[in-house]
C-alpha cells in the first residue's frame, strides 16, 4: 500500500530549480527521513507536499498523490479540508508558528472546528486528549496558556498535538527538534517513535526533514538523501547507516562526529554546496566528489534501483563500494587535551551569583559558581536552556555584572570599561548567528578591520593584517568586498572568527558557534577553531548544548543545571564515565549515528527543568533524578573535588547508561 506518492516533482523559484525530478513513496506506518545540507531542497519539498510554497514558487511538473488524490491539482477549498485530516505539519520554530495573542486551546479548537467539530465541549475534550497523547503534563491546564508562557519543549509538544488533533494519515515534520535541548529532543523522539508501532498510530506515515543524521538514525525506517534539489540516495535506514552508497551520502556520514570514534577522525566535505543558479554540467556533486571522472560531467545520473529496496544516482557505485570495502588510512588525530586546569588561570570566577527581579520575585540565574580557565585550554559549558550558561559567559565578557562574587580575565575585572582587558580588546566573542552579529552595511574587509581601526592601526597595516586573517580562516580574496547577506552561513561564521582574532585576544567566548550550521560546515568550523587555538595559543570558553561538537574541541567540560555547576571533568573522563546523574542523562539522550535505534538505550528525563523562580529544595535535580533518595530532597550537595574531578551529588556514579546493544 502507498500512502504518499511523489512523481517527477520539479519546483522552481524563477529560473532556479530548487527541486528537480523528485520521486518517492511513503507507506502507512513508515517513518521517512529527508537529509542534506542547506540548499539541498529539503524544506521546499516538505512545503510542496502540503502546497504551502510561497507565491513566487512554481510547480513546473510532477504530482503529489495522497491516498491517490493529486494535491497539486486540487482547488484551495478542497485542499483546506485535507490539511489537518489528510496531512498535518509540524514546523521548526513553534514560537513563530503560533499566534502569540491566542491560547493553546484557541489554536487547537480552531483546527477542530474547521474540520467539522461543532460542539464546544467536544472540541475541548479532543484538545485535551490531543495534548495528553503527546505527553503534555496537566493538559487541561495548558489549554489556557499562550505560547510565550510555555517552554520550548512544551511549545513543540503543542505544535505536534495541533498537527495530530484531526487524526491525519500523514505527518510532515520540518526540523522538529532543532531548537530543543538534547533531553527534550529525546522526549520528542520517543513520541515520534510511536508512529508505525501497534496502536492508534500504526498506519500514520511520517516524513521528517532534518540535517541531524543522529536523529534520523534513531527515528526513521528509511532515509532519502538530497543534493542540489535531487535525490542522491534512497535506502532503508539499517542498510544506509551500515553502508551508504552514493558519494555524497558517504561524505555526510564521514562529516558526522561519533562518540565512539577518536577525536579528529571526522572528515569534512571539500568545497561548498552547489549554487543552484549556476549548477555544474552533469552530476551536481562532481566538483566535490573524490570518485569523479570526466564521464560525470556529461549528464545528470538518473536515480536507479541497486537492489534490496535501495536507489542511488551515481555512475561509479561499484568502484565506490569496492574502495570503501578496502582498509582506509587513519585520520590525523590532533594531540588529545587532558583534564586539569593549566598552571596559570586566565579566567578566575569565584562565588558568582546573579539574581534578577521578575514581578517582585527573585530569579537566581547563577548560584555560587566557581570556575577557573587555564591559558590555552577550552572549557565547555553544557546544560539545558535556563541552566545559566549564557549568563556566566556574559559575566566573563563583562556584558553584565554579577550580583555577588568576583571574576577576573587576564587579571582585570571585565565589567570595568577602564580595565586593560576591555580597552585593548583582549577578549572577543563569536556568537551563534553570524548574520545577526555582523553589520549588514559593512563589507567583509571592513568588518574584519573594524577592531583594528578602534586600536589605531594604520591603513596599510590594516590591509595586510585583514588579508592575512581572511586567508587564515580559509576565505579567498574574492569574498573581501562582499556583504554579509552575500555569504553562506559557514562563510559568515568564518568572517566572525576572523573579526574576533583581529585584535589578538587571549580569550575567545564561543556561544553556540556551530548550532546554526550544517554538519559539513560544523566540521570545517571546529577544525578551524582547533587549528587557530594551536597556532595562536588561544583560550576558549565554549557554550554549547551539542555534546558531540563539545567532544571534538573541549579540554574540560563544565555541566550546569539551574544556575549551579554540577560536574567538572576532563573531556576523556567525562565521556568515559560521567559521575552526576544529570550528565549521564545528557549523554544518554544524544541522538547518535553510531548506535542502533531503540528507546531502551536512552535515559529520558521526565518533565522539564524547574523554573529558576521555584528552585526545588535540596538537590535541584532531585525531582527528575532516576536515583534520587530521601536525603536528596532535603540537602543540597556541595561541589566536591576528588582526583581532579568535581561533582555535586550525594551518590556520584550511581547511574550509568544502558549498555549500547546493537552498536555497530
């Protein structure tokens, strides 16, 4: 049986073909993942399935059949009836998907009323049941809340409930976990994993668009890889992750960090994604492919069956498979950083507390944090949203002052604008969104030169130093006169890094520098940061919720929860055996490429972090802790240091993740 059938679909934005000749099927109960870099056509394809494309997009050819009905030919009146009952959609950002002036109950009730539910009481009952089915705590209470009153995880659950409320046959999810913490991701993944299992959702089809191969590995039964608007490979998930066949699919897998691999084994994809306005002749991946020949430039390879339910678009599949089967040389692994602070701390934070007043109540963002960062090391701050990571980083940068406690950077108080650390720009920051942190009115040259202007560097020397910095971060001279909007995400982040290095800082604060980038670009940026640190002796404070990226770069890892430091350890010791139960849960919840799927392999924390306005008594983690005991509810454990490791737990090491059965 076929639930969704896409045939020869081509979508154009003007003269640019964003989707070209795409064909695939989705069966009832099947979970299909669509992956690829930005610009590969994933989101355009997902929107086309529901006919939600912008007005300037044009469907040039093809058809989209849902239960045999061609959605591309339906009038808008009939299409509205199918949206919600035939197919539901979950978007990436739940905050912008809801009307901020309306309650969650209003949103659910509107959808139910539009599809024929006239009874107000029935609408309320069905809305409550929809929220309960997606694991929403106290669903009746949540109906009266507006989107801004819900956490990110609860908003995403509400959006999924909205997509499922009218019991559709197909659910389309576009990056449904990108903005969520790893612990909340695990809860959403478990929710999606019920699709196709025996029960009320066993015939529901799921299409997930994501750039996170770990999520796709743990969730999907089939994988479709897109490149330049075309399908490069379409395979069952088990076969795909065991041995991808298309060179681009192989490159994506090699560019994805693995917890089980040695640091530095990740191989980045050479070059940049194809420009769809000026595609190369023949195979679109040819300019970046390690197996290319002259024949690859002659024609676009068709998507052909290669047996066992697999399809791939490459003329060299046999040669690729033979070479992949041969032993591969080991990657050059950079020297492993060890645990323990360097002898001369560059950053000293002692007893840092930060309290805000919210509606006459005290919100304690940080509670007595002690941390030292040695010269030349990378300390990563990890934890869920609201744990205090960014607040601590802002205090180190001098952007906000602590309520109590002291902090020094290079011997100066960073909040003192007269201090040398601020006056000489000896610390800099690289933020998550490069386009949002770069002045759109300045060229690349002017952006990188601006710190040098502030330091009084002469024009000739500035020109020389800017050219050297751009070369150092891997940007050519042809980009020097471009503006930020003319750069890709990876290029813009390289400009932000070059700008941060211009003043010769000793400390660089990295605030989620890879979160908004594709996995292939993430690999480039992490390797660049590692090389720059080695060459310039830089010290990094790395704020991130991506533990896989943290593992590639960090010297030590500081885990934060509700404004407290709960564990501090060297990266190798942390990943080998975390001591705090919260650290164990963070690692267990990671959607991993190198582990076979299965919910039994994860420790999924119940609920979400408590509000800093209502910190639980005793250990703040005890309401969610799987090993909490009576003492945890009454006594807050102090941060204890043993053998160079620090932890705040009454029973360190008592929780360990399930054995990774089925790990390849």
